[in-house]
C-alpha cells in the first residue's frame, strides 16, 4: 500500500510504526521518533524491528508519546490549504 496516511493515524493514537524504506512511508515516519524505518526491506528486518521495539519497554513508551506529537504536524485543514496553493500555482503557470 502506497502512501502513509494510515501510519500517521496510527501515530495519532500512540502507536509507533515500523515501515519499509519506500516512497510515501519514509515521508510519513520520522525515524526514531514516530517509528522505525527498517534498514533492509525484508520481512525478517521488519519482524526483527517490531520484536526489538516491543522488548524495549522504555523505548516503546517514549515512542508512543513522540508518535502522538509527530501526528499533530498533519491535519486536513493544512493539507487542504497546501493543495489549494499548489493548484493555484499550476493554474497561474
């Protein structure tokens, strides 16, 4: 699945995410803050990072809080405004 809205939605309820290093996902995850971008795009690496995060209760608790903080950078009003600006720029070109 391309895009990362669902990652930010997970962050908004305090769920850190583990994601592959791919377009859309890297734009939605602040590595080490709202989640973890795996170094190698493989199921093993993904599972390993999930396991490591779940075993580190202190890191998980911290990342829960920072995930919520990260998600507050995104909202539909801001997205609407930026989209309208882009459309205006294209239209004026």
